[in-house]
């Protein structure tokens, strides 16, 4: 986790940085992965939000966020609550 550059961390934690992808009722669909992949190609950092109630437990949510990172070949910069921030070098 410490190999994330300071400028990426700053960008990820900026209050102005908006969510650009939502995980809705359909969950981790191929379309969601395709969209995240496309966003990661066009911009360095992507912020996603998972709808409340999709995953109840905190540990399970973390596992889902890590699975997304693995499938998109991205780095999970931060995950708080239902929001995760991904970066692809």
C-alpha cells in the first residue's frame, strides 16, 4: 500500500473528487468491470460507490473491493464505507 505516490493519494482524498461509477442492484456485472476498465484507461484514479445494502458486512465489502482491484488490474488506494478509490499505474 505504501507504493502509491503522494500525488495519487492527494487526488484520491480530495473532497472535490467525485464518484464516477456506482455498483447497483446488478452487482459486479461484466458491464461494471468494462466501465471501470474504460475509466481507468482514460483517467488515473477512479472513485466508485457501492449501493447500501448490496454487501452488509464490512469484511465482505473489503473483499469485494479487493476482488474488483484484482479483476481490473488496479490498485485499491482507499476504501471507506461504501466508497473505494482505484488507481492504475
